[in-house]
């Protein structure tokens, strides 16, 4: 079994070390932090062709290429690469593991004070917000001496980061693509996240978040959290078409509690795979950040105010069968952008794949994304 | 903390003892079993006014009146009682705890062989089907010397029992009301149940199902199972209207993992309440029975064949915002009944309350249910 990366010392990615303290929304301050990131393509001489790709809850910086732990293709290999919709022949693409993550960026498994106190933070790590994650990313972009990103792109929690970038650093984002996302987590989505957290915290191996020196991790709780989340990523139709009521390696019911149905076996596999690459505390922290996300709340309750200073060109995309971040959520973003006179295009892509569609081979979505980037490049002042 | 009933000896309900062995679908045989039940109203001299009410997954025989453990109103107090839609001035109403239950009917917490071997079955209890539950209920109805039930009524898993009654014992059911139900559990519903089971079995206190002699029960796993199920009982709209993103007893986010949002607090409360009245193994067994339910599968894959011998008058009801047992599932029942020339009425009740609507104060539904029973009584040959 492989374990998630514990610190920058065993990182498989380039790591940016920020030694300037980072003030967090919770009031605490991180004295220093690491950001693990990957890049593809070449930054042009005007430093004007950078695209920041933001990952979702269980994603990481390995958007494309082979993942160093799983040896599988990166989570957006359909989208990022030479001649792909986000063309690395043309753009300099950056993807960083979010603050709180478990793939080399500072999070709950990182040591508190590097050399003085090497105990991992565990649940003493400060609770983060999407804005905190974006503030940390901004440090990385500054470090790379990029003044304005050509585009910030992401789906789901990645889309929340996109919205945060365009409202917190509007002058530093030329274009933005917010996919299958929302300006605030819905009640139902908070509920599903709370189930996942409760499953982790109910695991006897969680030890109130201080399990890093224990032989056993809260894997069973984390697996249950993954399983429940996984159902919400798929449409009922996709689940039905893929599995129906088909039995797993048998012709008759077992009359027991093993995985009789293929869908049970599939979910158990998803859970088991996940615990090999993900940290339970990171799951707690990142779901919390998503639940806390409320762009209108940051601007006195009026969403349009969030975009008042934004002149970023927007593309908003939803998928028709996504019930986790349904089209109605995307329409609220579009409405607020319209109210703030921000240029925006919007597409609801017809798909039966549910929320997961943004990660899958969806040619129509990929054509549209490519087209938007071409159009934005055409309007970009820099050659 | 109150505990679920352990055996018939401390039962709060009348108990029917069946000493004739019951052959189960799994191939095993229960040498004897108990059925705990409640009745309301009077059986008429023709014994023709009996209504069997079938309970759902977490229900029990206390459909109306004060529940002896929780001291709350029974789960269908809006529907069953004098001058209520199921009028106990007119009908003799029976409700029994299902086989595998934990309210006095034989289930995993029952002793294996009463006096000889008093160890509880635990996870050695045979896996049950909805048909097994109905077979056991039929014994109770025979014991009460009722040849034909005037009506069998139930929602959700109760509706599955209704469908099973009308296909297994068609000549013994004059009318049937199947509410918010399905002829087979969908892939998504199997998935949600599997999450609940995994949460229970992941609890270190589950002890492979043999926890009855332990000081601690798998309460945390059972609570998580309840929480995830509870989300599926409500519509997104109902959750949003009830809780939105309102904070619980505070004005600001806590930046911690306590219940910040009201919906988190609500779900935790639902979980905590549930473990006081329910048994974790029963949860495993009953969800399994629902997952296994497949009426077409029992009849060579053709649903209409299931109803071929049925002349029962049917009423099928769905609720517009129910995403667990959506209207499309009810339409499949209606289609099969039509194909088998079985008389059927169907209503989709407009409601924003989700699957839970069948348990709540829904006047339109109650009027329709009352009307159907009046009409059926009018056509009943017996006075």
C-alpha cells in the first residue's frame, strides 16, 4: 500500500516554499507553507499564456500524465495536453495541490514547525476556506512572476476557486471557466459532506485527528465517506445503465452481506482505492472549506457585488444530469455576472453522466472549452 | 437510554407465536417465530373490514397512538385513527412489526432456540426477503381468522409488501394501496443502502454482528446509516427551505468541526435519536430485503406476469418531489397492472416534501386515500 505524501521532503512534485506568514479567514496565521505543483508547456516571453487549473475535492496537482502513486492517467488527461482542449503546445498550464491537501502541499499531516516541532498538525490544523486556498495559490503565481493569468479553470470545488480568483484578484485573471460549480454549497451538499465527516470521525482509528503515529488509519470511515460522495457524482441514469441490478460474479443472490450487486462491489472498490491515496483529515478540512464557501456572504449577501470589480471574461458550464451542482446553480452565477455587467457565456451540456461529466470524455464540452479559450486568446491584448 | 425490545417476554405489543416452521427464500427454515402487532377498531361479524398497514424500513407496529419507547405519536398518526383517512371507527386496522424487526418480532436479536439456546442470532440470522416478511404476516392474518383483507396499505418498503401481498396471495386481498414505492429497488437506492451497511459494519463495536452481549453497540455506524438515509427521504427543496445555510445557535462560523449549520445539527440529532430505538443488525437485514426485492424477477422477468392472477383493486400514489421512489417507478407499477387488466387508479401528489411526504400532513393525499377506501368499500360484496 502506498501512502499519501507526508511532507515536501518526499514530494514527487516541485514545491514552492512560502516563508511569509499567511493570514487565514479563521483568524489564525500559517507562519510558512508549501505548495506542491505541476506545470506543462512553456511560459511565453510576455508571461501571458499561463492557465491555472484548479482541482476538485479529491483531485491533486497531477491533472495530466501518469499519477506517481496510482500510475493511472491524471484526473484531467482528456482536457490538458498537447492538442487537447487546454493545449500545452500553446499554454503554460499550472496545477497546484490546494492548501490543506495531502499531496505535498501543507495540510493537517504536515509538521507544525518543520525542524523545531515535527509533530503533524492533525486536527489542530486551522480550518480553511476556499479564499485561503486561493490566497496561497496567488503566492505561487507571484513566485512564478506571472502578473495576470490568461485563464483560471476548474470544475466543482475547482470552480469555486475560479470564482474566488475572479472576485479576490480580478485584475490578475483575464478569463475564467467555472464548470459544474456554485457560489455557495447547498443544504443538501452540506448534508452529504457532513455524512462523510461523521463516518470518518466515527472511525475508532481517527483518534480525534491525531492518528499519524498510529499503525492503523481511519480507512474504513474514509472509505464510507468516499462511497457516499461517489454516489452523488453519478446520475441515477448513469448508475442504472452501468450496473442496473446485475449481480457480481454470480447467478443467484448470496443471501448474505457480501457484495451481491455489481454496484456494491464497485462502491467498495472506490472506497478501498481512495484510502490508498488520500488522507482522512484532509477530507475533513476540504469538505469544510466547500461547505463554508459563500461568495454572496463575503459581499454583504449580494452576489452581484462580488463581481463588481471583475472584468474577467467568463465561461460557465453545467451538465444536464448533474444533481450535485445542478444547472440552476450555474444560472445563478450567470445572473450575478449579468447584473455586474461581466461578459459571460453559458452552456448546459446535455449529458447523462452526472457531476462526473466534467472529468470524463465529453467531446461537446471539450469543443466548447477549446472554443472559449481560442476566442479569449483572440481578444487578449498580448500577442 | 432505552433499548429496543429484545424478545417477546418484554414486548409492549400483543405477540403471535407461530410454531409451524417457516420456509424462507434463502433456503433456510425458521422453526418458529414471533410477530408483534397492534390493532385498532373492531373486526365486523363478516370479518371483512380488516386493513393491514405495512410499515417502512424504520417503522414498526405502532402506526398510531403514543409510541411506548419514544412517547411520540406513531408514524402514521395523521392517517390511522377515528375519522382519519383510515377510519378506525369503520375498519379493523392491523400493523405488525416485520420479520427481522427489532420491536418484538423475531429478528437478529431474538434467541436462536428460545429455551435451549438463548444466544441471540446476531448475523447468523437468515437473510430475509420481502416475500418472507409477507409470508410471516399471512400467518398472523390466518391466526386472526381473517380470510380476505379488505385492504393492504403501505408506503416505501410498506408498498413493497403491498405489491407482494397482491401477487403472492391475490385472493386474500380485496384492495391495495401502494404508496411511494417500486417493484424493484433501483441501483441508486441499493447504493445508498450499501453505504449504510458499510457504515455499520465499519463500526468497531459491530463485532461481526455479535454485539448483544457487549457493553457498547455499533451506535456510531448506525447513526451514520440513518443520517445518509434521512437525506434521501427529503427533497433538496425541503432541506433548503427548512435549513438553508442557517447557522446553529451562532452568528459566525466556528472554523471547527462542530455542527455549524442547522442541517448538520439536525442530521446528528436524527442519528442520535435513531440508535435509541433501533437495532443495527435489523438495519442490515431490512435494507438487504429491500435491495433483493424484484417482483419481475420472481416472475421470469415480466412484471405484468406478477399480477396475472390478481383481481385486487389498486391505488398507486407517488409524490412529485420524491427522488428515492420517483413517480417514474409508480408509473411502471401502473403500466404492469394495466397490462394484466388489473383495475388501478394512480395519482402523483404535488408536494415539496420528498419521500417523507407519505408520513407527513399532506391533506390532498389523505383525501384521496380516504376516497379510494370509500369507493372500494362501495364495491365490496360484503356489507
